[in-house]
C-alpha cells in the first residue's frame, strides 16, 4: 500500500505517489497469490488521512507485459477496499499494477459506491528518476503511426521511442522567439498534442525574432499563441495534431490549472516570477520542466553583443 496526493489541472487528474506503507508481520499472506488484512488497509488509510492523502493499492503481474487489465480477483480485492478508502480519506482508491517488464498501469475507483463501484483507467503512468519513463494505456492514447515525413526522427531514436515521445502532451509556455522555435520543432517531430500559453499580443518590434509572423499579424495585434499556432499547424507531421492555445499567464490560477494538464513543459518565459511558478510545478506536481532562453549582453563600447 502507499499514499498519494491529488494534482488537479483544468481537465486532468493525477495521483502523485508519496509514501510507501510496507506491511507489518501478519498483515499480508502469501499463498501463491497474496492477500492483505483489513487491519493493514485501515492502518495505511489512517496514515493517508492524517497526511491529507489518498490510498494506493499496488500489486504485480510478474509475467505481464505492457499496460495491464484487471482480473476478477484483482477487481474484487480493489473494489472491496474502494469504499473504505474513500470514507476514511475522502479520496478515491487508486489501484496500480506493475508488469514484469516494469510497465505500470493505474485506475481511480471513483464511480458509484457499494457493490456498484467502478474504476476510471488512467491514460498513463509516469515514473520519474534519473529519466522520465512513461507507461501508456494504448486503448485511451493509441500510439501514433510513424509517417514518411518522420523517417529521419524515427531513425534517430527508433520506432518505440518515437511512439513514446510523440504521444506525450507537451506545453510551451512563452510564445516568443525561443517558444516559437521549440513549438515548431515539436510539431515537425510529430508530437500529437501541443499546448501554447502566452497572454501577449504581437507588435511590430517582435517581427525580427518571430520568424513567420507578418506585418499584418502585428497590424491586427494578433495574439502570439494564434500566430505561433498557425506556424505549428503548417509544420506538423502528425496525422492528427491536437493544438491547444491559452491566452493566459501561468502565474494566474486558470493558467496554472491548464499547465497541470500536460506531461512535459518547456519554459520559454522572460520573467522571474513565471519561472518561479514553473519551478514549483516541477517540484510539487512532478511534471518535468525544461527551462530555456536567450541571453544577449552588449559590449561596453556598443560595438557587438554576446549571445548565450
């Protein structure tokens, strides 16, 4: 058993596994399979409630590969404790399964109550360590097929890695020169869900850096996310691109909630407080944030610059 904290975005819910609660002597029986005692569940649920957390029930399928379904005994065990866990913690029970190839699957027992309780399956499970490893629910997020226009990218890291990378939901915060370049390259690689967030509008002084923006865009004061979004669509190689644009700041509640809907965030902002918010997102919500920017320093005599 384990505890989790909920992380809720605008449309997405994530359970952040926080603390493993190992069984004490007499709280688990191994008999070819394994079963837990009610006392173990009650103890772990009480610890979760005291920490403001929900309860996770995890087990393994040593011979399994990839995302796992729920067998009859698995369902009976998790459903039996779902109502108890929700009554004590106020949060749905999360069931997790570890396959023999180290793939995880997960579900929230959040629908109905009593004998009619049912689970909602997760889209993916993300494991963060020295690298990000994602296990995918292919029924909910099917792997995109590689296209002829992506042959160079596939050749760089292989079909399996390409399928993994291109179905991650990636958000670019800041639609300036750096954000534009990253967003367009993500689209060209074949990423199927890209988000753009920036509350600013295009001005004529931006045209020397936003390659692809036009004087008409500046004259009409179009939003930067609309201009960059147009260029993303033009360069996308995915068969079906899901583009989400937000004229918001990540520093406001609605912008923060939208950011929590993504698997990876690229920080392309030019203000310290936006970076601070994204830094807290990385630590508090376990969403990898890649920070980038361009530093330009003028020489003292005014005859040159240094770019970093």
